């Protein structure tokens, strides 16, 4: 039945692009933006009225789309899971599954291309240092940029902001989207905070072999900023580990390959799955107990060095 499904997805540009595509088809009447950890720890109840995108598979859902290679071994072989690690984004999987250009209008192509670039971290140094257009929107929507946190937005405000972007992403140009007051306000926060974030990375990050290590657990405050700036500041880094607190007192460990020096081949997602997280070959994350964080970081460093 059309229009009776809830979409569970991430609150980033890939998740929003998926929501825009499914809205275009009239398949969803509700969107809930969640984290992968919400499914991995069973904090979200999933039913046959749910469609999942860019999240680990959950039993009982109607349909699921994922491009995280780390999920290939963990996910069951079932007919309602579309899992392809070669897809550039989960939104692209949705697009292809429902008919691609024969079903979806060409006006959605720039949005899809942006979702692909974001999911692949296909950014240039110019995108990272002076983001514009779709790159800027992608960074504003990336939870790790920290704009919502630094802007003091409450959870309900963030959810409303994300939901309010679905229709503009279906119909409007990126210039019109960026000019929306709620987007412009977040862009201003980013512009003000990014230089401070760059300074903090430059003064606190350290190199461990070819890994740039960033630890925010004891920082008094963390400015909003582009998570890829570390690769620009530490060009010798081929990999990164970023550690920071979560609102519930645990620790998030996010790892990635450099987006500028792409010679590293280690499977980041597979390493994250080992610690209860998820990801794909290029990046991934896990959320762990605070008491376990140092041990896990040490294990990851040893794994990356090897």
C-alpha cells in the first residue's frame, strides 16, 4: 500500500537524498533520523512498516538498502535487503532499485551526485578548505561537523530542520537551499567555528606512524568543523582515528582513510564491526564504553600499523 511506510535513515545528505527519492515515489509518510548504534543496540523497534537506508539490517523491516561493505558478513541473505558495497551511496541503491532515470526526474541528479560524493568522501582540498554548493550542504548535515551541537539546537529542532529539507531537495536548486534561513544560520555557525576547529586540530592532533590521532575527550569545547581538515593539516597521514565523547557518556571512535592520499587499502569497516560498529572500506565508527576506549584505540593503532 502506497504512503504507509516509515523511513529510518541517517541524518546526513545520503539519508536525506534517500528520503527525497522515496517521497518522490509516495512510499513514505514519516521519516526518523537515527544512528546505526540505535539499531545495533536495539533501541529502535523495527516493524514491517519500516524502510531502512544506510543502516545495518534489522529483522522485521519491510525493505532495507545499504552500501556498507562491513555489513556483508553480518547481514543475513534475505530478499528484502539490497546490499551492495560497490554502490557509491545508499541513495543510489534506492534510485536504481526503483527504476533509475526511467522513474525519477533529472532534477534529482545533482542531489544524487552530491550523496555519492559525500558517501565516498570524494572531496577536493578546495571543497574541504572553502566548501560551496552541495559540498557545503553535505558538511553542514554531517553530524561529525558539529553544527547542531555548537548551535545549541535541541533534538526536536534538528529533526524539524532535516525533515524540512526533504521537499527543497526534491525541487529546489542548491543555491535556493543554501539561502533558506535555517540553512544560512547553520552555514554562518560553520564559517565562524571552522577556523577555531582548524586551530584545535593543528595544536592537539599527533601523528602515530602514518595515523593522525585526534582525541577530543578532554577538550573543554569542540568547535564545529570539517572532519577532513586533519588530512590537509597532516598530509603525511594515510589514516585517522578520532575519539570523542557521546551525550550518553560513552565514546565514539571514528576511523578513516585519507581522502587526499588514497594509497591505504585497509578495510576500516571490518575493523569497526569487530568492536560493535559499522562502516565500509574507507571509513567507519563504533561507540564503546568509556573504560574500554583506550584499549580499543591501542588495538586499532596496532592493527593499522600492521
